[in-house]
């Protein structure tokens, strides 16, 4: 498979990447539907598969033996081997929520470090850990807090992305982090925070959630935006436009899960520090 390189031509128009935003929204809705209909074994298998695919993309962007532009999906390569290990490790970790079960998630990290480019070993370890933890925690959230909790989480990300995109394009203004995300503006970022706050307030007013959702939702929204920024940094470091081309014309799985990663990690931290808000 050949990775998409950063284009050198003229930038697309103001709405040139609208199709990518639609694709991201559809993927997030698909996750919500999957979590709604999948339980038990099927849910765990789905998260193991997602872990494997995203790990394959990460390994391709951080490995010196098989640079991203030379990786083939069915060839013998380090990325594919690590993807298989990541998928199996995730499945093993999810078979039992024993306090030590998560140790299985360390296996693909430890095995992959020697083959990562020297400059990317810390990057590989950090992003790899995030990928595996997020897939694991989505199952925990689904089974411990229920479907509505996960749908709220996805709703925050979708609203943030939608508000941020349209208000950012319409209002414009200063860039949020131009060196990493040239199109992301402060107006769009703030619009995403406001949209998330409105979602939390709406759930509380309608008796569908705790009042804490009003302040937790914008924090989760911001974390999702940082997940997007972090993945943009990783792609620029690897010199690729997309994490892969598994989704024709729309990039790879990491491109669609970057905001989910940030949001889930933030929710985990909030859960450690305080009680997670109730979503009815």
C-alpha cells in the first residue's frame, strides 16, 4: 500500500475537505451503532480489530525498516506483525477485567520498540499505549456506564467537529495552531466548546444527565481537539498526508479516531480524579 504524501499543489477551497468531515461523522455514528448492537464477545472482537488496524498504521509511520510509503497490506512486514500482536493482546486483555489483565496491552509496545526508528521510539510508545487504552476503555465505558454514556461521549465529539468546522470556516480569524493544523481556527475551536457545553446543558435540562455534564463536556471536547492536533503532528513528522488509505479518499482509521482518542483519555482522567457524570 502506498501512503498519501503531503500535497505540494494549491490548497483546496474553504469547503474542500467537507467530505472528510462527513466521513468522520459517519464513522463516529458507526461506532455508536456498533456499541448499541454489539455486546459481550462481539464488542470485544470489534475493539480488538480496531486496535489492530490503528496499530498497523502507527507502526508504519514510526518504523525505519518499513517506512510508511513502502508498506504493503499483505506483505511480510513489521507493521502487520505488530498489528496482529496488538489485536490478540487487546482480545486477551478484554477477556477478563482482572486488575492485571491490562498488562497484556504492554506486549505490542515492548515488542515494537526495537524496530521503531530511534527518533520515534517515544512517539511509538505513547501513541501505541493511547490506541490500546482507548479501545479497552470504550468497552469498560459501555459495560460499566451503559450505552447512553458512550453515546454522550460520541455526541460531544460529533458536535465539536461539526460546530468547529462550519463556524470556523464562516467566521475565520486567527489560527489555533497553524504549524500543525493550518485550517483550525480559534473561532472554530471555541464554537466546538460552546456546542459541547450546550449538549451537556441540554441533557441536564431534559433530565437525561447530571449537571456536571455542563463543564465536563467542554473539557472532553477540548481533549478531542488535542487528539486531532497530536495526530496531525505525528503525520507531519512521518511526512504523510493520511495515516493510510484504508478508507479510499478519506485517509485511515487513525485519521477518524484521533478525536475519540483524546476524548476517551480525558474521560479516563476525569474518572480517576472525580466521579464521572451520570448520563441517563
